C-alpha cells in the first residue's frame, strides 16, 4: 500500500468523524425529574410561534437555578396581548432536573414535557403547540402551556 493511499484514507476517516451528527435530542430526554407518563394534555393546540414566544417570556424571568439550593422562586407566567394562552413556570429546588439552568434549557422542558408528551396522546399538527401541564415529582417544578391570557 502506498503512503499517499494511507494518508488519503486517514484524512477521509478523520473528516467523516468530524461531520458525523452527534444527535441533537434535547437534554430533557435524560431528565429524571419530570416524567413522560405523567401530566395532563388538553387535546387542543395553539400557534407554535406565539407559544414559543410566551414560553420564552416565562423562562426569561427565572435567571438562574442551582440544583439543591433552596430558592423560594415565584411562579411566573408568559403572556402576550391578543394571544389567549399563558405559559406558567415554577422552578423547584432541583431546577426541574436541569443541570445547567438557561432560557434554552427551560424552553426545552416545555417542548419535551408538554409538546412532545402530549403529541403521544393527540396527533401532531404542523405549526401548532400542544396545550398541557405537568408537575415534576422530584421537586414540584411546574410547566404549563394552557388557556388564559
């Protein structure tokens, strides 16, 4: 085998490793604080773009959380004028099972434990977000996207 063939094979192999997808599944799938078997799904849905906006508004109100630190964090809501739904969030002392708190991690809790979980009970509608809520058994954290606004 020629040396140039070996180098070419090596370069192609390394290139393949660097562009192989690593999987973009949300970290919440590893979350043991919430449960994919618990919670309530309403069987209704709302515009996903507006839902994401108000979920993010709620999540941005909780700027930090450190697992195990007692916080007495208030229940917060995200709303917007003209959209008759509300995102409600309470973050417990285990940060809802999120290791590193961020707005993105918070939005992910809604996406997995409301949207994805409820899509297992009710059919997916493109561009829509499922209505539902869940309380985490581990620390009482609560995520809800529901009627009211």
